[in-house]
């Protein structure tokens, strides 16, 4: 119950901080738009708040951030429901994986990096789906392996941010995701270890997502094309 209360309070604080940051950004955008007096799309200002239309396409800065918000929300559900042994903790896993896929699709990186990350994410999801169509004695191992491969893709996304920002918590998160996923595949991990691990991962991802939303890097066109 203690871990559940901590996770719930942390999630509440995160959304409060997020909405405050978005409110400040909206006020800033409104002020600068009035000063510029232009009817065209303001890419530099609005890309970090809404997917702004540009040359027939939509900027990915907002979409990339929303993917991480989905990951944090999914990890929050997992951290809260798993200790209660509620079967709906799988919803948290699905929301987390959807967020990883969303961020990977919207990732603005070199072609090899994006292809590798997307390949791991998509192959991990497909491997999990295949687990529902094979013999039951192998299904659990196949699904967990798919989750592990997807977590490698998620680690690639976070590791890219860690390399860019040099934040220690980002490196811990990038490493921890994959290690905990594969530890559950190849080692006999007990229930308490998973409860503690999911809570720590949630808090790290919560802080990381907050940093992503506060960052102004994605407000520039070169990050959103």
C-alpha cells in the first residue's frame, strides 16, 4: 500500500507540473503571436504544444512527447496494479508499449538509428502477438521475450536523449528497462523485486518525461521534420 500511495502521489504531482508548464507555454505563444502579427503558422512557437502543419505534413515534436507521456502513464498503472495482483496491470504494459511505438515513429534521428529502434519496437510487438497463437507452454516465454526486445527499443529512445543531455537518471532508466525485462525472462525473479523495480522505473520515467516536456529543443523546426 505504501508503494501504491507513493506512485499515485507522484503521478498526481507530475500532471500538475505538466499542466502548469503547458499553461506557461500557451501564454508565451499567445503574447509572441500578437507581437508578430502574422496569419501564417508559427512553427518555432507552436511545435512544442500542438502538431503544427508544415508543407502538408504535421510536426512530430508534440507527438514525440506524447509518446513519452503514454509510457509514463502505462508505467504508473503497472506500478500501482501489479503490487495489488490486479490482472488489469497488463493494460499498463499495453499503454507503455503504445507510447514507445508512438515515440519511435515520431523520432527525428538519422535513418539507421530510427530503423534499428523501430525494428526492435515493432518486432517486439509482433513477437508478443505471436505468443497467442503458439503452444501454451511456450507462450509465456515468447511474450516476455517480445517485451524484452521492445524494451531494448525503448532503451534506445531514452539512451539517445541521455547521450544528448548527459543526465544520469536517463542512463539509469535506459539501462534499467532492458535489464529488468530480461531478468524476468532468464532469471527467477520474485514478486517483491518486480514491485520495487516497477516503482523505481516509474519514478525515473516520470522525471524523464517531465524533462522532455520542459525541454525547448523540440520547438525548433529541425527537430520536428
